[in-house]
């Protein structure tokens, strides 16, 4: 069986209604799999999604002309990663961060596809997730990330932090 062909493109404002649908699906999935607290009912806000689009960091994954996933890939230092507790980063080299990755559930492997895309552009990737998000933790580790420690988000909540570094 062949894998579906997924294309990745920058998110545009016209994608907002579909992104809101996908994030609603993701919140429901997260709650059903034991992670009801990571994303509040209004997260991410339309204002935050617009900011991601305007900064050109937001991407969508399309399958057969339909948006089936989304993620943010942001280059540069993330202020929430400045301090890490209970561990250390694998490398202090320049990195990009994956944020707000979500899937409609229509196509499997959105995280893997986003990671392959990220590695075309960056050799070091960081990501974090909630301690209750066991599904994402498994996907992160399957993709080759290593657990590095705990960081605190902008709102003070703890997240498990991971890093992937390509072999030199």
C-alpha cells in the first residue's frame, strides 16, 4: 500500500476556518486519550493563528486538495526554552521549534511528514508537550527526538522538552 501524497504549504488567512476545525478535532482527541488540559477550548485563538500566518511560520498539510494537518515551524531561539530543568539541551546550535501541530485524523503520519519537512530546512529541532500527552510523546520519540528536561510555557505551565539533532 502506498502512502498518501501530502503537500506542505504556507498557511493563508483563508485556511483559518479549517484550522479551527482541525484544532477542535485535536482537542477532542487529546481529551479522549487522557490529555484534557493541554489546550483550552479557545486555544489556539484566531489572533494567535493570524500572528503565526503573518510571521510566515505556519504551514498546512494538504491531501487531495484538502487541509488535513497544520503546524508551526519557527526558526530561532524560543524564549520558553531559555531555561530547562532536570536536564539539558543536546546542543546549543541554532534550532527551529515545532509548535501547534494538529491533524484532522483523516491521514496518518502528519507528525512524521512535518518532521521530514523541518529537517529539509534545519538540523536541530526542538519540541515540547504536556506530561499527559502520551500519544505525542510516543510520536516524538519515534521520530528520533531525545528527552531533555522540563520547560515552562509562557503561561507558566510545565512541558516535557525534546530535541532532535541531525548527525554531522
